[in-house]
C-alpha cells in the first residue's frame, strides 16, 4: 500500500513522465488508476470525466428475515448500475444469500455489520433458496444472482472504463486483463484477516479513494466486503460504483464453473458448489446454512404476532 500511496504523492511533480502539461491531485473530476499488477510509475495516468449525478434508487423494498431487499429484475438493475459508473456520490451493491442472513442473524448486536448492509444503495437477493422461502411466506422476492450481475454488467461497461479489483488472485487478474483489454484495470490484494483488522480495512478504503476508479469489485468475501464499502461511503471521498461480488470474478474468468442452468433454476446451485469444493464449503452449506430455518421460523412467529396485534387494535378501534 505504501508503494501505491507514494506514486500518488509523487505523480503531481512528475508531469513529464505522465505526459500532461498540468496535473493536480487529487482532483474532484479526475480518476487516477494503474494498468497492470503490480503497478509501475510509467503506467499512471489521469483521465478527466464528467458524470451526471444519478437519481436515488426507487425500487420497492420488502423486509424478510430482518433485511430489506430491493425488488427488481436483472435488466432493471443493470440500467440503474450503469448510471452509477464513475458517478458521484459513491454507491455500493450488496447481494445477501443464506450465508449472509445467517451471519446477520447470529451477529445482530454488531451495529457496524447491520448498518453496512442497511446503508447499501442496492440490496439484492442472491439466493433462489431465499426466494423459495419467501414464496412460502406469501412474499415475492426475486433472486438476481451476483454472478449474473457481474457478467452482464461488465458487458455494458463503456470502453476505457477504469476498474479496481480488491481481492482475487494473480490468475484472475491476468484473465481479466486478457479477456477485457478495453478496460483499465488496477488490482489490490489486501492481507488476510480483513474482517477483524481495522488497519487492513483502512488500507482498502485508502486504495479505493485514491484510485477513484469508475467501478470497484470487492472480492474478499462477506461480510468484510460490505463493512469496507460502508467505510468507503462514509469518507465522502470516493466515486463510482462498488459491488460486493464474492467469487463472481472467478466464474467470469472461468477459474470456477457455475452449475448448469437447470440446476440453478431448481435452486440447487449450492449443492453443485458443495460437490465442487466439499472441503471449503461443507461447513457453510451443511452446518451453518441450515440454521436459516430457525431464523425463518422466528421471523414467521414474530410476523404472526404483529398481525394479531394489528388486527386486535383495529377491532378495538371499531367498537
């Protein structure tokens, strides 16, 4: 991180190497980013862009198991996300699935964690299992998988879009650059233990604010991606759109394979992933995941009690 910071600090005094007559950093209408990994000083350049301020998201919301999901389709969501590429203020998307909701339920007293999700500009259901549970609760919460969002959104990026990736590995980074050379990529691999390390989180926040990329992908897992995004938003210094996308870039680059479409539509993608990575995912899907049904049962009980209370109040008022 010190190497990256140093390049920003010296960029303004090295105009000849950058090739601009005048450079002043930071600039509110500038985006500074690097090409390649690791970055070299000769690859630094500034591109000035102007973006209209996007309107607030107006998708309807539905509360389910303690979280308020935006209700939308993939095409509608993509239109909203494209409008936020490179825009100010900074906005971010989260895609909770069963694992996320279990964590949020188990750590309900962690105010920072709860706020990180609730403050997101877009909260989109990633899980077909959650969709089925919602239908059984007489609710309609469509699933828009994060992997689909990532793949389709990249296809709509304008040429020259600057993209920062936090996390991933060198294989993913190389494949992204090779597959999408029309974009300007910068990569940052933070140390392990981001969830419990304030200094690691601050390093990511500083990186995102300094690069000023049009789009930032956070591929460091949940809930650390969401926690960091909320911290970035609170600085008021970042721009563009950030997406907490888990393993989506691994699917985009072909490092991992997604389940066949019929398996996805049957709500069994989790089983396909479990068979593909049993050692890594067994605890998540076989131990932690099933506890969502206890959280769901508690939510249903509270919902029925609330309805009875409302019904009793209405009857009393009519007497």
